C-alpha cells in the first residue's frame, strides 16, 4: 500500500505542469553545462602543459560565485525566479557561442577559458539560489523530498550524459562539435523555463534596501542552531573535498592512468550514476532520522575518498566515486528538504544563497592550495588521501556536536 501511495504521489508531482517544465528544463540545461565543463577541462589540458592554468580554471569560476551568491539570494527573493533562471541559462549559451567563435577563428587560449569560467561563475551565482528556492513554490510540503530528488536526478543526468556525450563528441566531432551541442542544450533549457507560471509573491517589492534584506537573512541564520551547524560542516568539508577532487581526478586520469578524454568521462559518468542512484533511493524512501543519515554518509565518504587517492586502477576509482556520489545525495537532499520545510518562503532565496556561499566559501582557497601543492611537486594522490582523512575527522567530530545530536529533525 505504501509503495502504491508513493507511486501515485510521484505521478501527481509530474502532472504538475509548472514542476514538469522545471524538470524538463533541468534535463536539458544540466547535461549541457557538464558537456561544456568536460570539454573545457580537456581543452585546457590540451592547450597547456602547465597544470597551474588548470587549477586557475576552477578558481576563476568559484571566486565570482562565492562573492555573488548572497547577492543572488537577495535577487531571488526580490524578482521573478523564472526570469532569473531563464537569463542565467541564456547567458551560459551565449558564452559557449563566444567560445565557438574563438575556436572557428583558431585564436582560443588558456586565458580565454579562464575568462569564460569567470563569467560562468557569475551566472551560477544567480542560478543556484533560484533553483533551490523554486521547488517549494511549485509543490506541496509533503512532496518536497520527492520533488527535490527528481530535480537532483535531472541534475545527475548531467554527470552521466554530459561526460559520456562530451568525451565521445570530442573524439568524433572535435571541440567545435562538443561545444555546439552544449550551446544548443542550454538554449533549449532556458526557453523551457519561460513557460513556468509562478504566483505573484513579494517579487518587486522594495520596502527595504537589498543590503537590509541581506542582513535580515544573516540574522535569520544566526537564530537557527540547525542552519549554523550545517554551515559549519559544509564550510570545512568542501575545502578538503572540492579542490583536490575537481582538480585531481582529471590529472590522475591523464598523468597517472595515462588515459584519454573517454577515461575522464568514465570517472565523471560514474559520479553521475552514483548521484542518480542516491536521488532515486530518496525519491522512493522517506528519511525519518536526518541527523544519523547525514553524518554517517559523511563518514563513509571520507573513507572512500581516502581509498580513491590510494587506488591505482581506473575502474576501481570509478566504483569508489560512484558510491561516494550516492552517499553525498544522502547529505544534500535532506538538507535542502529540511530548509524548504522550515524556512519562511519570503526568506528562502537568501537562506539558500547564504548556505551555498558558506558551503563553497573555502573552495577558492582549496583550489589555490591544491594547485600550489601540485606546482611544488606534491603528488595529487597524497593530497586526496590527506583530504579524505580530514573529512573522516570532521565527521567524527560532528557526531559529538551537541547542536546536531540534540536537535530534532
């Protein structure tokens, strides 16, 4: 009976026209973004043997994202979320079109990719708070976990289809072909969200200045022990994971495994498959104890991350990455669901913006530290092993963190 009820609820979610449009838009825009990403990464590795440039590619995207995410949260609460999401995807499509022009003219350089990464980071800063605050406006509260899981599944199609299509298109059609596909997919995604109809809320009302509204968001966060505890965990986890993993895996594939773009696509596809599996499990099974699920998942992720640094085989690494990605969904989706249920809807954009700001706050530093250590001759595998050990330590400390142990979710 429970399974039948869950099936009917899932169907009712997909019968919601506005949510279905958001779902379809994500199916196109998220894979398109990852097709661009893997192509840009491989193009950078092809253009220059200097791996510092590769690290700068990630750093350039993360800095504007960090600086503007809180602003993006304020904008999400003040203006029409559909329009913001449309403009963000459209800007990404136009940026890829610009890169295509440089490729046709045969003038593209590493610095072109770094500048484009910066502009992508700006678009991301306005897209993330909107995406995470739009779902509760389209669904009922008891549908949020499944709605978030479905949206996450569309986003996780991107690390599956994106790297698979990207690596294949690089081999078959070259960089011009792969960037053309990414551009078209982002354009379709942007046009789809234009048909979403949102009820008029507080958008456009300007009783307070943006700065005042940002301070209201900060005060709201300080009053919540749960949000403060989650931000503490996210702040440090991302420092030890995001930089070494994002920079490290492409380098390991190329320099350690002596692989190709297809091999890099294998690793990133494994991450997408794992994330989608995690999202599917959360779509069919409701969580009752969020604290234990979140913290236990982090602990296992830290252990697997350490083994990933030790692994000397491509497919073993792919399996480890797949399991890590699945477990990370048991961290991310419950957090977003709890916030969407408990945070006032008029504050949700700002809270989501602040959460992502804090969770990514140390990522630019992580990229710089990782790139610097690599430049100094430190093996990327040792960097990843160290990151995994620190994640385990943070997870163990968090189990004893009173704010999480005693807080009912």
